[in-house]
């Protein structure tokens, strides 16, 4: 999958969208922009950054019931691993601040920190609520099946 232009791309049967953000470079540096609704598919209610994670460490390993997330690696490299109910796995490399990844609700994912200098910025569609997290993979599979049956 290529990251092109300022557009959203989602392959069929996936729960993530790769979003190429607008960037501008000149002698003063690099500016990367994300704004709703052009490149950010929801209005963020919170954001957080994760840094100082040793290379080789995996974080996340959960899904959200209704929360959307938008991930950008502003430095270093993070691989996002998405696991689907049908046992498929997808690995998305985030290594440029112009690459955004929209993770839809009911999507199991984890972040594998490839470099020591990685900084991951996450925007979320909802405020923090511990009950919103699905941390048991079997529960995720059951909720995914139920959601699929309702559609």
C-alpha cells in the first residue's frame, strides 16, 4: 500500500486507513498538517504521546469498543500489528510523520517499537474510559462475531 497525497485509503476487509498527511519542507524544516475532515476522520477528544520505549518493546495489545484512534510516528519507527478475527495479521510501518494510521473501533492492534528514538502521537475520538478497552482477545473475537452478525 502506497502513502500518496492527502487522502485516505482503506483496502477492502481491513479495519485501518492509511492516511498521507500534507507536508511542507523548506530550509526552516518540515511542517506536517492533519485537520478534520480532510485528513483526520474524527474530531479528537484527547491525545497522548508515547516515547522512551526501548526498541523491541510491544505496547497496546488491545481493541476499543467505540473509540477511533489516529497514530503518527513523529520520530523513529513503530510497526503497528493489526490482528483480525479470521486470524489474518497486517503489519503497518510508521516511520515518517507524514504517515497517519486511522484505527477503527473493534480493531485489535499493538505497537512494536523498532527504534529507541520512536515517538508515537495518538489522537483519540473519546476521552479516557477504562471500560472502553478490550484487553482479552477471546472477548474481542466474540464482540467481533456479534458485530458482524448484526450487519
